[in-house]
C-alpha cells in the first residue's frame, strides 16, 4: 500500500505550532483545519501495512532508507488509501488534507528500493 508522510517545515511554521496536538493547534490558530501548505512530503513509498500504529512504531524504531524526516511525531500527517491522518498526542485523527498545497524537495533522486 502507498503511504506518504508529511512533516511541518520549520521555516514556514511562523506560529511555532509544530509538535502541537490537534486541539491545541486549532485553539492556537483559531481554525478548524490543518494548513497543508506548512507541510513537506518526507516519505512516499509502498509499505506492507496500512495500520497507523504499525507505521508509527516503524518510523520511530527503524530508519527507512527513503524517509527524509525526523521520527514520526505529533503534528505529522500520514496519508494512506483510507485518507489523511493527523498524528495526535494520543493516536491518529482523520483530517482533510490538501496534498497539492504541500512541498516536495526538487532535487530528489528516484530510487527503486527492494
């Protein structure tokens, strides 16, 4: 299954909301949605699971060679075939997330990982 991970870019995070839980972020920002434009794609590959807890564990205990970010943490977004999920203080919450507003590094090399 295709899994994408997005993490907030510190340079675009002018309000210092990276690592805040969803409710705290909403209170601080005064809006009910996550601002997709603050995020960078840091992982995009096929995995053998779509279980969010397994993905969380995997990206905190193992380093995947195609992962360009920090360990999966609060405020990160995981996108699977089932939708977009915000990594909250406890568990994941499904959210609306516009991937077209995110940024991807332009100097990436395509790699086939077997």
